[in-house]
C-alpha cells in the first residue's frame, strides 16, 4: 500500500532525477533522462554505467578521482565541473562538446608568478650588431634596480664581448696622461678602426686667453671594445698636446667620427689645437631620421641637436647618469673612477 502511494506521488511530480521534466496529462519528456552516475563523486558509479550514457570526458574525470558537478543553468547541456578532492589542486572544466579539450582555470595566485616569468623572459637587452653586447641577464638586473641607484644607469661596464677560452671580455679603458702613452694606445688599438666615437670636455668658465689646457682638457675616443681618455691638461709641460696619431686619426676622412654636437667639439679642436677634423657624423640627425621616418612624421626630421640622454633612454632603454658634480668637474685634476665611468659615453660603444 505504501509502495503504491509512493509510486503515485513520484508520477505526479513535475521533475524527478531519473525522469527529467514531465507536465501533467503529458507523456512527453521535456528534459532528457539524466544519467545519475555522472553526478556522484564515486568513480565506481561512473564505471558501472554504460558508455552510451556517460560521455568520455566525464568517465575520464571520474576515473581520475575528480568530483563532478553540474554547471549553472546557463551552461551548455552536458557540461560539468570536475573538482579535485584536494582544494589546492586546479579546477578543471570539462565540456562534452569538446571532449578532447581541457580548459584549465588557474587561481590568481597561480597566474601571477607565471606572468612575471613571462615578462622577465621578454625583457631582453636592445639589439646591437657589434660583438660587445649587454647580456640579457645583466640588462634585466639593471632594469629591476631601484630608480636612481648606480645599478640602474647605463654604463660601459655592462657590456661583454668574445674572449679567450670562451670567457666573456670586458670593455677596456685606457687613461692616458702623456703624449707618449696617447701615441702608443692609438697606434696599438685604434688606427685600423673605421668608425669611432668622439667627445671633448673643457673648463666651463675657461677663456680664450687661458690656452688649450683649459679649453681642451679631456679628449675621448672609443671603439666597440676599447675606450681611450686623453687627459691633455695633465700632460707634462714639455709634451706636445697633439700626438701625431691623434691628428692623423681626426683628420682622416675615411675614419668616421660620431657623437652628439660633434661639430662644436671639433671646432674647439681646430681653434685651440689646429686640428682640421673630417669624417664627422652627428648622431642627433640619425636619431631623428630613423625615429620620424618610421612614424612618417617627416616634418620633424631636421638638424637640431637632440640631448644624448634622450637617445640613450629611448634606444638603450636605460637612463644616462649626468650628475652635476661630474659635469662641473675640475678637469685640471686627475679623474676619479666615478668621473671616468660617467665620461665614457654610450654613443661611443653602440
């Protein structure tokens, strides 16, 4: 009697797990019959059902020990969520419409480290065709250094080139304080170069009457692998301030001398040392030509000078240190190490 009443009540229900949705006086099943086994966490129930009732993805999830649950009512029919037994595992959404595809939804805490690793892998040193380059790892360390710290600025010491026994070689700096040393360094390392960088320093308040030692204090040239600083103000009084090889190099039109405001520097060389510099190349012009031709802003291509720090920041992607104490240095005194580091300009190495 009780079983018959229970059966009658079940038939009168609009929805039942095993029958779906059935309206009164209607034998049609609005919602298909649902396999009960897929809504349980025990894999034994899933394995006991026929392959026709359980999609391959559901059976795979159950066999893997995942708890399957139905998605929201807006989800596609047959889609379920397979939840791991451990809350620390990932949540995998299995879609019956794409049984071969598993879409993994990571928690935000898991995505953040991967995102940081991806950004770090993409952060590479600017390209240069020269043999001496900034290693990617060294460049990343400089980019991550605190702003304003010595490690965050561009410096020639970041570069490495090919060396003996596979060991990387550092850029070498020659600090010359006599005519003899200047001649030897030029003859040995620079006379066969086709392109060099050039820069000049002088006492800011020097007058013409004070002569060349105040008006042409320090000259610098550089190749990709070496830098030579000629401290003319410290040359012995008996020394000629112009070494023969220095004059030959600066007056050779086949050797390109590049720099920022290089024409002004070479005008000073002519005025105080009698050197007729040739083969000069202004980097500001190249910078604007490349930059504004790419953006098609041709009206901005001109011969106005562009600050070196701007060019370094844009193309070398590191700030250039130009401390006031270095710019206003007393060039009649021997250079300190921090002055030498600042004195070596990036345009001479890149």
